[in-house]
């Protein structure tokens, strides 16, 4: 009779330890995942900043070298909307985040880091973060696509047909 109770005790202990383990893992994940997502979004913003700095550098170099100058540029856009706006001569990237990511929202003027401008806007539960390069009254842009997403081998070229402009197109 005593042996039957001991076997039951072992199974109860095993079930309790398993339940406790599941509860602990769930707690760790529920606390840790928002932190991991915040780090991931912050890393995406930093990578995109680097892409924008590099693109700006190549655009200015090609423009300053004169007609016929061209350079290749590899671009990888993971998340967000990367737009080339020919009408306003502007290159921008936007992402919506639940976190501020260190960028103060709703400032009257964008934050300037060299020629890169950064702004954030409150959207109820989150924030729309935008990085952009504004070439208005400086360089005319032309592109064979408007929205970038994924990996691209680009060719940036200073050309002149009916007007002076820098053209951004896919290589190949």
C-alpha cells in the first residue's frame, strides 16, 4: 500500500515541475520578447541610416564628378518603406514602431545628422519614424522604380538628356 502512494507522489512531482518550468519559460519570453523586438527595430533603423549615408555619399560623388560618372551600390532594405520621390527629389524610409527608439516624436523640425534628416510622429499606440535625404534645389533625381524592398544592386549615374540629373537604377 505504501509503494502505490510513492509512485503517485513521483508523478505529481514530475507534473508540478513540468508546469513550473512551462510557467517560468512563458514569463521569461513575455518579458524578454518586447525587449528583443525593440533591439531588432533599433538595429533596422541603424542599418537603414548606414544605407542612406552611403547612398548620399555616392549620389554627391557622382554628381560632383560630372556627366557620365557612375558608381555601383549594393542596398539591402529589410523592413519599412524605402521611397525614391522624383517629383520632390527626395529619398525617404519610413517604419512604424511601438517604441520611440530614442527619437523624440512630434518635434517642430527634423533632427539633422549631416544631410540625413530624421523625424518621428506619434500615431496613437506607436510612432512613425522617417529618415530622409532632401535634394530639392540641389540635385534632380530620376529612377526606374519608386519603392525599394529587399536586396538590390543599383547603379547611380550622372546623366544629361533633356536635363541634368542623377539616375538611380538597377544594375544589369
